[in-house]
C-alpha cells in the first residue's frame, strides 16, 4: 500500500490491479486456493474431505507418482539427510554431478548444470548471457527480441536485460516480423537474441525450426525456456527446442524444468561448451549463492533420467499423445 495515499503507478502494480477480480472469481468458483490433504493417483482428497480428479498437474507422463522415483528419493535421504547446506562453489555433491551427466545425455550432449528451479536458472544465466562474458556468446551490443508470450519468469527480468541492450517485444509466431526484427538489429550493429518459450504454457508452439536458420544467417542467438516441452517431446525427452537446436548447438541456450513432465524438482541449463558452464557455475548469482536442488529430489531425478534414457519413455510419450487425442475428440463432441 502506498504511504502517500496514492495508488502506485508502475508495470507490476498495474498487472496486480488488473488481475485481482479474476483471482477473486476463480476462488469463488472453487477453482483456486484449494488445499490438498492426500492423493491416490489422480484423485485428490481436499481438506474439506471432498474428492476431486485433478487435471491441473503439468507432469504429463506420470513420473511424479512413480514408486521408483519415490524409492530413489528415500535412498538419497538416508544417504545425505535433508541437505548439504554448502555453496556449490565450495563442495558439489557427487549425485548432482551424476544428474548433470545424465541430463547432458538427454539434451543432445550439451554441457548441463542444474539449479533449484528453471526460474532461478533465468535469474542467474540471463544477466551473464546478456553481458557477453559467456565464451560462446562474445557479443558487445545485444538486442533482445522477446516473444510477447514468453514466461513471466523471463518477463520480470526485462529491466535487467534493458541494462545491457535494447529490448523489443513481438509475436514469435509471425515469422515475417521475426525475420524483419533480426535483420534490423544486425543492420544497426546489434546482435539479435530471440528469447522465447519452446512450448508456451498458454498453448502456443514456437517455430524454432524456422527461426534457427534465420539466426544463423545474421549471427544471432536463441535463449529458450522449454519447461513444458522437456520430457514429453523428442528423443529421450530432449524437448521441442533441443530437437532443433542440436543442429545449431552453438546458437543458443536451453533452460528446462524438472518440475513438470520430468516428475521431480529443479531446473537445468544446457549450453554449448564446458567453458560456458564453468562461467555460469562461478558467476551466476542463483548458482553461486544458492544451494543445490534438494538432495532427495536429486536422487529421484537421477532415477527419472535413467528412465528417460530407456525405451520406457517412448511408450509413455505415445500414451500421452493418445490421451490428448482422445480428450480432444471428447471435447469436440461436447461443443457440438
């Protein structure tokens, strides 16, 4: 609340003010602020003893309730207790390194480092990327071309990006606008950097396959949050973005979430070289000054990664696609 008696006028205050009524309606309709007491598969027991079948989980492949992951978490808890509360610039737990190695296999062989979440990966990596200190991205004058629908965890860092270079917002699905923006940036002496989601949480799919050749032509780069594409799409679950970036591995950085289809907790960044990874591990604030992901979850993540590298993942991906097709058919009948 403003001490001057006047309402604050800034972008975040306006955003909060515009959504208050929507949140109120959501909660009044019983679709928000629910408190779960326990669960049995997809059935949730609420604190008021009602039972609901949830369709809200982003764990599209069912790994979050897989007993093998739960057992791996218990074993890690027995081995490490809850946490080793030490900065990873001092001591790195061997299990974390093992997880990063497995994630690298999933993500096309690119070096990988893990964070407590994908959002914290953005906080740590985007300023380093923008500054030009990462060895694979030694530009001096970046121009950030943000998809207007990019995730809020990136949108909130816009002011940080603006301290390094110009930021513009476009619809990434309009390829003519993308191409024009890329060539305009290069023509004015800037390095164009496209910032987008791979699979948007609001339903869109970024045309990364078409954008990467454009970036290659103008010596530009891609920074992509593929939280919703990871696990559910691509070979070994490498995601929508990496399925295309692996043809241009020097052209970008991919951030993924372990909290969704992967079934555990944390985030990870895939970068072109080990030298890029070393700079991140030394200077990314949310890496150097934050703890590692919770170690029981690291154990579960190792188990999930092993399953991603097995034939079981393809079966789960196919079952998911079949379920989506069935749901679409049912919904289409409902609207007729």
